[in-house]
């Protein structure tokens, strides 16, 4: 009995698995009251229709008025009649509830503000028709909405499979945990919904919207990189294979090519060539001032400058992905992101977009998170492109240190529309306005 109670307790505190909202836990404590309210919200979101909401609240108000009002009219009878209709809808809907299997197919990643398509496959598992079936009825997260209504099928015959779609828009970048996909019906009176919920939740990656660059002026020459092409494809530290030749004194016996030896009757070794690559570091500044206490914990507004900088970084990454570049992305989140992408034969731009989708502002000094080893690694790269949000001595010192190592340095400072460039800003740093970036007017960097 005790184990069963513990099981139900764990299930309660885990929260409803069907909706995207999760229980709040701070400093190891989770409020049972808030958790119970979350369960109540999940029940309402799963079963009540809009008409059911209105009817239920109206019935409650009528009952309260009948209890405390002095009118001679027996208004409570009207409330009981409405509640009877509500209960009848629940029972009748339960008898004809749809038994369906529903699957949702989301895009791998979508751009912020762009309309995208979500596909559904719905199969009727029952021996009777399913009437008025709505798809994906559970609420979407904030900033994600269906633009043309939910997918709907008026009648699904026994065993029939239907393929449907809907349009949605995510207004802000980020990784969103979506509610489980649910197919249900409010038949016959559209007051209460019965249906089926697919197990498990899905996540949606929304990367920053960007306008492709027409020109990127980046002076990047070839520089020796240990590992050659393997560096870009993460396939190990082997060098580029050229062919085979006869064995010479001092050759590494581990490079013997046994098949060629057997064919020619003499020792043969594999020959490699060290490779020189054009390697670029894209370094993103994430420092933003601390917002007000209200915005820090509740409804934080969109940071236009930070979002513009990420849009610019996405455009730069897209431009470099079409060249023979190995791109190293460096950013300090609250945690340090380090990603090495490959050349044109290796698809890595999607990985850069995924990092940019989840990158958050740093309230302290982000470059303080860069270790000495990380800075030393940047100094070995052919060129470095800084996307800055502010200018101070820390950034000047970092850029000078990288440039002193022979790295070609380019920097862009993103400012708000009314922000003035610092007086000590070097003339070599390009100043761009956040509104121009987001409006797609910055196509040459």
C-alpha cells in the first residue's frame, strides 16, 4: 500500500505529461498547490470546448445568484437544466468517442516569423465512424500559434487513414517543448471533448530569421591545420590520403598497405599529405544588461539588439557554408558553446542554426568564460569574425591578442537605432543597426 501511495505521489509531482507546461521547482521545492492547479489546467485544456467553458461558468453564476439572490424566480432550475445538458453531452460523447491513432510530423527546424507546415496521419481504430475529429487540440506554447485553424476531418470511417496538415508560425526563436498531439471530438453538442492522445512530447527548434548576405568581406588565407579534412568532418586526426608508394627506411610500419604488398611482392605504404585549410572563427558576444526584476522572471520582452546580432550571425554562417571554410562557432551562453563545422561536403549550417536557436544572453562578461586554452585555439585559426554588442577594454584586448597571433580579424558592432558608437571605437569595426539587420537591409558586411 505504501509503495502504491509513493507511486501516485511521484506521478502527481511529475505533472501532466500531455501539455507543454511543466511543474515549477525552485531550490528543490515544488508547490503541491501549483501542481494541482496544473493538473486542473490539463484537464480543462484536454476536455472543455470554448462553448463548454462559457456554459459551465454561466451555470455556476446562475447557481450563486439563486443561492444569494432575493428574486422570486426559481433561476436555479435553469442552471440545473444547463448542467443536465452538459452531463448528457459527456455521457453521449463517451459512448461515441473516437479511438484513433494520430502521428505528428514537424519540420526539423523553422525560422522565426516564417509560416511552416505540420503534417498529421490519423487512423480510425474503431469499428464505428469517428465524427467531427479535431487534430492537435492541446494548447501550443507561447509564441507558437496555428495560423489557419486546426486540422479537421468531419467523418473518418472504420480503418480509414487520413493525411492532414496545418500551418503554424513561431514568432520567437528558441527550442519549444510542444504538448502531446491529441485527436478528439466534441460530438454531439460541442461542449465536452473525448479523444486519444499520442504518448510523448516533441520539441520544435526555431532559429533566428535572417536575410542572406550578398557579400562578406573576410580576409582569410590558407593556414596549416592538424588533421586536414578530418578536422571538418570529425572523422579523426588522419591526413588526406594521396596513394601508395614503395617502403622506405624510417616509414611508419602502421601505414603498410597489405593488399598492395601482396600484389606487387614488395612492401608498400600509404602516403598522406598534410592539408592547409581556410578556417574561420565566428565569435558571438552575448552580453546584455540585466532587465528589471519583473521582466527577469515574468514575460521577458524581446531583446531586439541581441536578436539582430543572432540574425547577423546566422547570415554569416549561411554565407560561409557555401565556401571551402571550416567554421568554428564560439559563444558564451550561460554556458560556453564551441562548434566546429566542415566544408561544403559536410552539412553543418543546420547545427549552427540549432545553437543560435538556443543561445541566451549573458548577464555578466561572456568573454570571461573563455579559457586560456580556448583563446589559444582561436589564435591558431586563419581568420576571426567578431559579432559584438558592446565595446570595452576586454574586447579590445581579446581582439589584439588574436590579431597578434597572425589571425585576420574582422568585427561588427550591433547597436540599437538610437545608440551612439563609443568614442574609442576603432575605425576598422563596422557599426550596424539592429533595425536594419532585422529589416533585411544589411546584405553587405
